[in-house]
């Protein structure tokens, strides 16, 4: 996998569609913040999308899905 480019977070926000297209074409785009790598943008291989089908099949939701995950979070 080729590294397409190292770009700043500000540059990515300003030209998101350009870098998404570059990522699809070239491979990996590293996004930096204060010259430190913070994010790695990689394209998803078509095969891996199909591997995700049925991943949650058979899983059971326990509790109310509308309740906050962390206790006391709703009191903010």
C-alpha cells in the first residue's frame, strides 16, 4: 500500500473531496496535527465490505438503547 501523502488536518478539512479521491486512487493518506500523525485514511477493499455482512447477526441488545452508556451522563 502506497502512502499518498502527509497532510495537515486544516488542509484535509479545506479540501476533503480532493483527498478522498486521492486516497481511493493512491492508497493511504496520513493526516497530521501539529506535525504529528493523528489519522490514517485508507480505502476499504470491496471484499472486506462483504465480510462484514452478518457480523451482528445473532447478537442481543440488552437494556434500553435510549439510556446513556455512562452513568450520570444524562445529568450534564
